[in-house]
C-alpha cells in the first residue's frame, strides 16, 4: 500500500457517523450476534478486534500502519476471490474503549470500491453476562462494478459480517 493515502481525504463527508445515527443516502447495515458469555471473553474479543483479527481471520487483511487500531491508522483490505482481488484502502476514524464496549470504525479512502464507514465492536451485557459481536456500516457503491453488483454486493456484505463475528467465536 502506498503511504500517499495519509493525506487523502475520506470518500464521504459523514466521518464518524457510525457512532450515532447513520446518514441518509446510504445502505445501512447492522449485525449483532451473541458470541458467548463472560468478562474474559469480552476482554479477549476486544483485544482481537483492535488487533485487526476480524479482518485477518476472514483472510482480507493486507496491511496496517499500526499494530493495533488507533485514529488515523491507515490500513488496506483485499476483497475478492482467489486471484481476483481488489485493494481497498481505509483509515481508522475512531476507537471505542468503554467498560462494556470496544472496537473501532474505519472509513473508505480513494480507491475503495465502496463509499462509507464500518464499525467492528464487541459489547458486554452485565445483566446476563452475554458478549456480542457487532458489525455496522453505512455504504454505497464507489465503483462501477459495485454499482452493477447491487443486491449481490449487499449479500456479500452480510456474509462477510457473519464471518467477522465468527472469528471472535472461534478464538
């Protein structure tokens, strides 16, 4: 990945919007699945998310400028199947490090096939000791092939999100 993206602007204006209400004009996606129980699982899953293990575990992680997510980190994921892969540059927008919620969100940079932001998090429910993996995003097509892909792109997004959360269950 080129370090030229460090000065590149995000491809959307609603930077940080995954922390609140998602903006209009985008496809909205939220998935929250129980991955188990216990504070130890929450702590472990939080560390895994901040270390890009959701992306590594699904095989899409390519590179990051820091060992763990922090605001401004540049990273690249590679999307596709087999030898047909698309490089997708991103930048970490914010990190969540709360007592019952951990994770980070990244936003798309020029060259990414989508436009928008995605949140990867884990939540702990003290009421019943449950731990949940969360993936949430707002996005729209950023390239001709994602525009053509329409509903198929959304199905792939849901499938990948389930795989992301599955990584937390498996470790």
